[in-house]
């Protein structure tokens, strides 16, 4: 039942030598939730997953699974299973025997093994491949077998450490949707580790953005993308333009920021103060390019620098007077007409400005 706390991390620290790779982490993960730990290499996300799995012990703090403290328990005594990027299938065994291996080690009755393995293979849509060897399967099929081997044990929590990283782009996107559907079918807690922002946004109920061993922000995919709370999150999730300026006036729910030699009206959603230095984050798809300013919009004048065709849109780069580049995602219509002139305006609605304190 979604809402019950399935995994709890309380003041968890992990130290290697003189460095804390996980620093005072507090996190509650609900039963039946698909939660993603997202961040760059070295941010502590995989170490956090390994501590939940039992492969690493925290330097301090507590890890609870379904209300029971487990940080001192061996991995096999925890009701979790882990799927890694490397499939680690036994090449000499059939698909069926690979999936059944853990159950056989636990001396589960043969009839029950047959039933549970068949069900697991059906869930990953490979019920007809039981007699094949791993080398006879594609990379995506092998990854499904690794997932079947994990879920056949009926874990309360499934841990996934960048399981799709070895797949090509098209197959990875297909597997993202399949994994999400599988999680919804099983209704068990998935904790997923990735550095791929699009993957996290596609699959997750909630996303935990990590940086240097700490949590930068926790939220729904929409919140993480549309309303980042720190410059790191704004810059790491997707592409954005970040302007740096000083607050020169405050008028209730609006404020004025001076950016280079231009004045920008911003929503005072973060209680900025006079003369405070702040950032504005605005996504390229929120910006329009024009030869003249738009009424009621934030308008900055710049010089056309270059255009880059990327398929669904054309990226236009405009250079401001202070030398900063602003990227705009525009449809292909009228791009040539707009970029034949040097001076152009980049415009966006004030509501699409995300104000970030320094």
C-alpha cells in the first residue's frame, strides 16, 4: 500500500578514508514507490544503494526496512534483491535455471520453483525462452532475465543500479517503459540509481537529486524539472539558461533584477532582498525568439551567434551584451528569417523564471 514507509535512512553517513561519500542522509521511501537516486558520478547514489542492499555498512546512522533496523544484517537476510548493470548470468545454465538458481539454493520445493519461475518469466515477457542459454539472447532479453531472477524471490524492495546502462539508446528507452509497467504490476518498491536525467524523469514517482554525498532536492519529476530549488539541480536536470544579477527593487510579489546592462522583472517567490545577488533559471523551450519585444514578457536584446539543428527543434544561441550565451529551442518555421539579422530579442513569460538564491 503506497504511503507506508518501506525504507528509512536516518542520519546515514559513509566514510572512505577522510572523505564522506554519503553525508548525513535522511530519506523515507514509501511502499510501492518507484524512487530514483539521480546525480553525477561520485555523488554517493550507488554507495547509498549498496548500503540498503547490505554490501556496504554505514559509518553511522540507521537503515530500516519495513520498520526493522537492518544495517547490521547480512545482505541475504534482508528482503531486498539487486539488479546490476552487468547481467551476471550463468552462461552454462538455461534461462529457467538462471532464474531458479536462488530458489534452489533456498531448497524451495520443485513444484513451487516451477510455478514461481514461470510467473517471473511471464512478467518479463520471456516465458517461451526458458530452455535457451544466455548467449542466445539479446542484451535487452538478458537484462530482463536478470530482473526475473531478482523478482522471483518476492523481495519487498528491488534495487536497480544503472541496469540499462549497457543497452543502446532505442532499447534503453523501450526498457524504461517496460520497467515502469513491471513495477506498477508488481506494486513493490523500486529504488533506481542513474545519472541519466531523462531516464529518471520518465520512470520515477519521485526523484532524489544527490550532489557530493548530500540531497539537493526531493520531488516529483515535474517539480524537479519545472521548479528546481538550487542552481545545481537547475543546471543538472536537462538544459537551462542561468542568469546572474542583483535585485535592485522589490514591489510586493514582483522584484527587479539587473542583469548586465538590462533590467529583468522577476517573481519574488523566494523572498529576495534588496541588493541580493540571485540567479534566474529559464528553460530553452520556454523562450521565444523575435525581431521585436513581446508585450508582458521579459525581453533581452542580443546578437545571433549560431543555430544547431537537432531534429525536433533548432537550437538558437544568442549572445548578450556581457558575453553570456542564451540558448533558445525553436521550431524550424521562420528560423532562417529570424536569424538573417544580427540583433534579436529573447523573450519569456515572467512565470517561467525560476529564482534561485546563491
